[in-house]
């Protein structure tokens, strides 16, 4: 554990330095380099700057965020189980993310800038990192044996868990990740005829201290007759196989074919959460 925390501290310090380096480069830009954002006074305090002024004094209002993916895989490495499976892994998960948050808070004092901790969805990185790690460490069960790392602090998408347990476990991480976070649950079908269940899920999200949450469900649309619903291979109304499948995976509603390979693999693995 000591080695783990030392390594974590090392990469976070590196990330903080990299963000500061980028900030200093951006700070050398002038208002006239960003005529829309700064020139039109859209950015906080930029309305007081002139065209030849540096933007340094206003972009200090921005945030420098350090994100993470794969808490679940890290916990499996450290304890053999992830936080959805074992309460002591959950305690360790909260300890690790609290440690990371404390580090970003300390960077705020050290650099006098707004460092924050981000629960990253990692659209490209989730596939890239696992490929790099598999090359280096081989195929490790539960860690590098899929095409993607689990988002941020999420319970792995393929793990069978109830809606309420998932919400209860992920909730406490929201307060720690002050740059942004989201949790979601996957429903079997659109909940249009079960508003009580929908409300119960929302209330559980609220009492579990979630800042931002989503309730996902599939929507298929027949491109021939525009029938909506859940369809296997053909439209139950007209028999057409021209079906548009809309899913929510990286925070946006999109048709399935637009996701990258890692995210398509994640979508395939996602289990539906039972009430
Ligand atoms: Zn149809």
C-alpha cells in the first residue's frame, strides 16, 4: 500500500506540474488571440481587459483538473475485489480518492490556482491505457482483460448489481470529485409506465449525495415507419430492419455506430440494473 500511495503521489505531482506548464503557456496569449471568448467579454473579468493585454489575470479563474479512471481495476490489483463486491474495497476506494482530493487541495495552496479532482469518463483513454498496460503487464484477470478501463469511480459495467446498491456505493465519491462527476443506472426499457420507480431512483440518488446522475434506457426507432420501442432484429410494427439504436454512453445520446471501439465494447458489456 505504501508503494501504491508513493506512485500515486508521484503521478499526481507530475500531472499538477504539467497543468501548470500549460497554464503558463496559455497565460502568454493576449485578448486579441481569443477575439471571441476574451474579446467579446464572455470569460469572467475579461470585459476589463484591452486587446493587447495578457489573459493571465483572468484565466486564473479557470480550473486545472486532474482526472482518473479505473478505480475498480486498481482495487482488484490491491485487494482482489472491487468496491461493488466488497465493503472493505469500498472503504479503500474512498480512502484513495480522498487522498487524491487532498492532494489537489494542496496544489491549490502551492500554486495559488484552482486545482480540482475529476471523475473522468475517458472516451479515448479508457481503451488506450488498457492496451498500453496489457503490453507491459500482460493479461491480468479483472484488470487488463477487457478492452477498456472502468470510468472514474464506477462499479464495473459488467457487474451484476441492483440499482440501489450501485447508487449507494458510488454516491460518496461525488463530493470528493469537485471538478465533476456522474453516476448512472441502466434500465431495461423506457420507464414511461413506471413513474413511481423512476421517482424512487431519483430519491435514492439524492439521499446518496449524488451531484449529477443519469437514468439510461435504450430507445430504438424504426427508420421506415418511425415506430419507437425496444426492437430485436426487426420492427414489430412494419417488419423493417432499418433500425436506429440510440444509447447514452459518454454523457451524450448517440447512435451506437458513432462510439469508438472501446466504448462499443463497454456498451456490449453493460448489464441492466434491477430494482
Ligand atoms: Zn417500422
